[in-house]
């Protein structure tokens, strides 16, 4: 088992401190991250609730969390605390994010194209996931991989010469999680 990083330990500790504050303010914790950017540290806490969070929600949680962090002082570095919504195009980093997004349209960006393919970006409806893979039903495309087998062994389409069939049945694509650089909800305006 891989050893957790200092940043992951801080994020987990802060999530434990944030949990009762979130409950008191009737919001859910979406994610907590501790990152270094441009020589500065940031503690980012993303909160959510049905109907979306307001500026007041963020402000109330931020003040209460800031006070709790001042009392417990779990992070020795100087950092900037940010409390916000995960946004419409939220990044799906945890299994709980993926579970909540089944049936939603997502964008997936890969580190490099999958074997036998040229694309590194895909859009589709999130169908399922497990510890090693994410499966989407591609949207907005004809079956460009008709008759090909994707890396997980599923047939991406069946009839290369029948455009009607390609449009009516979108191809499913199963992607190894280790190859995914980013997966986020699609924002459609």
C-alpha cells in the first residue's frame, strides 16, 4: 500500500474538522485539498448542497472552519484558506463523486491516446466504474470506432457501414482509470 503524502494527511485531518461544521451549516463536503501553487500553499474546501451553495454558505463555513483551524493548528505551514462550491464542471476525483454522477454527461481527458486510438478526449454519459476502469456511453459522435474492441475488451460498435445504427446506439467505451488525467461533469449552456 502506498504511503499517503503530507498534503493528503492534512486534507484528511481538515475534512474531519470540517465535518461537524458542514453538518451545522446544512452543507456537504465535496472535497478538501491542500496544494502548493507558485510557492504558496492553499487549503481548498469545496462544499455543496441541494440547490447549490450560496456566498453566505461559503462565508459561514469559512469563518467557523478558520476558527477551528486556529484552535487545533493541524497545518504548520502558512496557507490561504478557500471555501467554495465545486462548480458546475466539477472534477470527479473520488469514488463518491463518480457514484453521484452515474447517468450524467462527463468529459474525460487522458494522459495519452489509448492503444489503437488517436483521441485523448472523450465525452459521454457515465455508465459505471470500478477500481480499475470507468465506462461511458459516448455522446455526440457516430461510431468512429465501429467494430473495434476497446482496451477493456468491449466492442465499441457493430455496423461500420450503417450510419443509422451508429447514431441510434452510441458506443460504450471502458477506460483504465490509470490513463485518466481528468474527469469532470460536462457544462452545457
